[in-house]
C-alpha cells in the first residue's frame, strides 16, 4: 500500500506582498483623517499574485514566518562575511612579514 501524504502536519508558508491600495501602511487618507484600508482589512499585507485578504489568525501565522525568516537573515549578516578557499588564507595574518605583519607574496 502506498503512503498517502496527509496535509496539516506542517503549516504552508504563503507569499505576502504589500497592499497596492495603502502601499503597506494599513491606512488610507480620507477627506480629513486616515481610514482603515478595506482592501487588506487594515493589515497592509495581501497574498502575492491573487491579492486575496488573509483571515486575521492566518495573517498572524504568516507574519510570524516572515519575522522568523528576517531574524535568520539578520543573524547571518551579523556573523560577517564568510571567506573560504584561497581568499581566506590570503586574508588571515600569517605573521611572516616585517615586524610580524602579514606577508602575501605579492
């Protein structure tokens, strides 16, 4: 018997984009004051491509996924550039130069 894929064990990540009406600000300018954007239900986010509005509970989950991804990218950038191969050897101090400085042979 073939194994069947059972949906629901993992939450699918939906691509989000800024609302085209409010430009991601969640409000639009009325005559004398700002109004909540009705195209995105005041969230500033819609589904990419279809521009459908997400339910508030689904939106919270998707924004959490987006935040976690951004935090991972920030951590990678904080670690600094990872130099590998010959460039890594060239950049490190080998203390073979005059006064213990770096000598690269150039």
